[in-house]
């Protein structure tokens, strides 16, 4: 399941960025605090400036939204394939060509032999 960065619009990039933020925040790390094991949420979203990108994508000025889209398009290819897949799955997006024949979403028509 792949989606090229160039295929994003401001709206779809905002949806994907919000889902990416959820995916990255779901990662937790164990830390020792005063002898106790504590799970802390991942900070990768902040390290990737995701809140700033989301803010730009939500901006009132077209110039800001365009900059946010550029930021997201630069970020998307750097993510691991698994992270991109989790984002797309979370959004419910899929590639119809990768679906099984029996999947109702595939909308494939059977190949008809014209000689038959």
C-alpha cells in the first residue's frame, strides 16, 4: 500500500497528519523514574515538527496551508513503510488494486473472454 507524497491535497494531508500524530503518540517507552518503570508516550511527532505542520495545514491563509502541504510532502517519504501503512489503515484508505477479489471494496469486474 503506497501513496506518493505528490498525491496529497491540503485536506488529505491534514487528515493524514492528524492520524500520523495518533500513530506516533501511541508508541510508548519505558523509563525508570525513582526506581519505578513508567511508560511515557512517544515524542517523535514533536521531533518531526508535526504540530507546526498541522497548524499550517489548518491556517487561514492559502500561503500557510501550501507551506504545511510542502512540509508534509517532505515528511511522508521519510516515514517507514509500516508507519505509513498504519496511517493509511487508520484513515480507512486503501489501494483497490491490492484488494482480494472477494473484498467488497475492490469493485473489480471479472475478466470476460470475448471468444467465449
